[in-house]
C-alpha cells in the first residue's frame, strides 16, 4: 500500500469551522492541477519501480474525488472505491473507465451526478447510508451497531 501525501503537507483542520481557517484559500492550494501530478507520480512509481500490474485507489471526501479522477483512461488505476467524495463534477464521472464503487451518506449524491453514475458502464455499486449526514459512521460494539456522531 502506498499513500501519497495529496495535501502536500497542508491538511485542513479537523474543525473546518475554525475561525483561523480559510477554506476557500485552502481549496485554491489543492486544485486538480496541483493534486493530479502527485497522484500520477505515485501511480507511475507503483507500476514502474515496484512492478505492480494491478492498481486500485481508495479515497474519502477530498481524496474520493481524486480516486475517481485517476480512473480516467490512461491514468493508470484499474479500480476504485470512494466514500463521500466531495466536489465531483460531471466530466469526472463521465471519464471513469474502470470498475467504480461509491458509498455516500443520505442525500449527498441525489443530483445530476447520481444519474450520471448509473449511465456509466464502469459503475459497479452504490451504498447509501440513509438517515445520516456526511461525516457520520457506523461503529460495531459487542451489543450491535449504533450510529456514530457527526462532524458536519
């Protein structure tokens, strides 16, 4: 497993509402033009230096967008799983060429992008966690499942 630093040492704080954090400025430092080369170099390294012939990508939120982007033809990834991808656009969905699975919370993808997923022949499965917002999760305890707390 290789986990490239797609944020280039510049992570967002756990609390995006922190008064000292400017989300707009942070996003401008992490555009596809900046982030894609980091991922492309990691994929090239995995294939050429490590000799790996089948490559998968996994991404959550910000990383989910890029795990999907790297499934475009010629980008070098064979399959991807994403959870709660943020800020995906129509062309990214249409460009997916490998097997793709997505998990999303509640109404996150009930948009035009949702219908585009089902038109893409590479799309494999979709899991909707109904009744929760992005940032919530399920935790397993001895007595069963319970809904975790939300960060959003």
